[in-house]
């Protein structure tokens, strides 16, 4: 069976595709990747920042984020962003306005906070030593829904029935964009979620062994305000284990920015060194490639015709009940009709994006 190549022009990012997950390669050239990597090393992977696009970029990182959004045609006025330099396990989560969730209970369930999600979430892969994937989960009923209302609180909440899993390998110069309400995660080791590891891959899992513990972070590979996520700055490698480079920049778009979180999580003052570095190149700042040279990543859609579904994946949910999970359950079990060896192959993919049909009941309490 060959690979199904999907080519989606940026001009087609219209209401019909607002809930889709998009993956593009070649969004940055080698020079821009080098400058971006240097800027993140200069600034350090600390803090989550808020960018008002009407003010304009202050750093090389912000210049590149703004140029990416310009090329996509996303005119959201506010961006929050953070970065991570190494590979860390990130449990399944939505990105939310965490300060709001801490302050205001859900009117339908006072044990959990109200959840407001960003419009769009992004992962920009900058420097990758290991093609460890980002997993994006598609819930039932998402197709055709409006994905642009970041003031709505109906897009958040605990997990609903899952229908698809998109597995996106980390590749330098790749941009992942998905609905800001979508659950997502990063496994470490790569086969962390499998209930059973196929024998052909069992010997190879050592090369994907975990190199850092799960962080306690602020933002996520998605979310910026709370527990750990694809992107939080505070997690470090487990003692005695080497760090595996997986430098990513995580950024969310908002029409109304999230509330500041206690303890100054949103640092208004970006690194002075980064500001100075940007001023030196401000006349001709680093930008992304024009969108007409971006390439839609190769996608392989796994056939859903292998008989009855069976439990295949067990994924932990991030955070506490009130602020992040939105439910008492701590894990979600996913069944697939694809053979477990096929799912393993998808998780171990080095470049191709894999889309796997999954099914799940609502998490039990």
C-alpha cells in the first residue's frame, strides 16, 4: 500500500478546514533555523510570553512566529509562546486559560474549573535529535464545528469519545497547526502508550528510552499556563540520563489573551539579550519561507478494516481534576482496528504523518 500524499494550499484554510490538523515541512530555511536556535539558547527555555502583534516583534523568535502566522493568513491579535530544548514526556491535555479555570468553577460541575481554549495551537520543530512524535487526538462531533471562538467554554472540559489519532514525527523545519481545543501529548519513550509492545520492535525501544521525567511546568505542546505539556519550560532530564535534543517552540493564538497566572508565569519582559540580538538584525529580520515553498507533509491514513477494535493504547491525562483534566479519570484507553505492530510503526515513523482511527468510551471515574 502506497503513501497517500495530501497537498493542501494555505488559501484553503477556510471554515471547512478550521478543525483540521495541518503539517507543513520546509517552513524555515537553514539560516533561519540557526538564528532561531541561537535565540532560544540565548534566552533560555524559561517562562511563557505574551505577544501583542499590534506592537510588533521584539525578538528573532517573535519575528519568525509573526511571519509564520502572516503566511498562513492568521490575523489573531495575541500570541502566547514558550519553548523547550529537550525531549520530555507530556501527558494528554488541552491547552486552556488555566488562571480562569482556577478562579471560576464550571456551572455544570463545580468540582472542575471552566475551560477556555485558544483558537489555534502550533508546534514549530527547530532542532531535532530524535523524531519523537506529537500525538493529536480528534474527538467525536468536531467536524463542522466552529473552531475560532476562544471565548467559548464549550470547547474545553474532560475528554469526549475519541475518533482519530494523528501522529506527527518531530522534523526540523516542520510546523504543526491544530485546533486550540484539541487534546495532544508527547510520548517518551516513543512506545509509552502501547498496551503491548510487538516483538519486532521490542529490541529497538532502548533507543527511544526516556531521557527526562515529566515536567511540572507552566505551559503545554500545548498549554502555557499550567501543568506539563508539549512545551513546558520547567521539566528536566531524569538524573543520570542524557538529554535528547528536541527543541520546539510552542505558540497559541487568541483573540482575547489568557489571564495572567499567579507567580508571574507570563513574563512581559523578554530576554534583554534576545532584544539586543533582534535590534542588530531588525532592518532585515529573520522570517519564515514564503508559503508557496512550504510542503504538506506526507500522510498515511491507516485502513479501518482489520476486524473488531481492541484495546491498544493507554494514555495518561495531565494535571489535576479542577485545573486541567476536567474529570476524575486519570487515563484514557483507546481501541484500534489496526494491528498493534502497525500502530507501533506509526509511532516510530521518522517523517511520515500517520492517521489512525481509534475509539474510546468516556473515561470512567
